[in-house]
C-alpha cells in the first residue's frame, strides 16, 4: 500500500505570498495518478489538480501542480484570502485502492 | 446541477449495523464510478470504498474490509454502504463522491452524513 506524506503540516503565510506544498509517496505513483484537493471548514473537498499537473475545471491558474514518481508539489503563486484552507494529496486507482495524505493547513500569518 | 445527497447516518452502538445511501442527480449516474470517503471529527480524509459504473471493480480500505459492503442501483441513481460490526473508530462524516472512471480522482462530493458509534 502506498503511503503519502505531506509537508509541512502547517504553513503560515500572508495574502500575496507564494505557497509550496509537498506530497511524497512511499512508492512510485504510476502515470501520475496524483491529485490535490482543497477543503475549507464545514465544506466538502474540492478537486484542484489531477494527473499531477492538470487543473480541474474552474480552478484559477494561480494553482499549479508538478512532480512525478514519488515527489509532487502544489504551488499557489499568490495567495488570495479564500485560499487559506487544508490541502490534501490523493493517490488514486492503484490496485483498486486510494490513499490520501494527512494534509497541509495553510493559515494566515 | 450535479447533486449527491447522503443519508442514513446517526448514532449507533458498537457492534451494530447501519446502511448509508447516496442519491445522485444532475448527471448520468451509470456513467460514473462512485466512492465513499470519511473524515473523523477534526481529522483528515480517508478513502473507504469505491465501485465502478457496472459494479465490476470494487475496492475497500483495509480498515473496513470484511465489515463494509458497497453497492449501487443504477436504476435508482443510488449508492449504498452497508456497515456491520461498527467500532468507535468508524465515527466520521461519510461523503459520497463521483469519478469519471474507477481509477480517476473524485470530481464532485456530497455534503456528507455523520455516523457516530458510541454506547
């Protein structure tokens, strides 16, 4: 089973800052079956990035994903007030099993 | 408008059973894989189970394997999760979510139904 590790656990930044979130897998994630989700308090998660680097429908271009193999990154180029939330990476589809990372909280400094 | 509405949650004693439902609308249900994902209070997301459009592919997290059963009724646009032998650690908000294929990310989620396992 693939284990995902996210770092840092919490990222304290100001609006306008650049945020860099990391997701590391215990084994290679084939075909970049790696996605990123944003979750705000009291809301369901929202898909941001799939296939490691493709933005989901309606996602602003300040969000970008990169990486391959075992190391993946979500970058938010300039934080907007609505971007302060928890972000999860997800490995999907390998052997019919899906795995989330523990999450990174982006909060206001 | 795509909608996923979960129901069936509640307070249940340890060892008992519960059946969750997810009613889908606004999209062609039998074109999509469906999943259950849970979130314990104040914790992260945990994938629970998934099922392909025709029930040909089904998967479970190790934490629920042998206790939970996922199923779907395409004629009723509904997804189900039958849960047996419930434990305190199954306490969580249970979301249903849809995906284009079984091995695709979840592109839309419901608002969840809360399951509390306690004596």
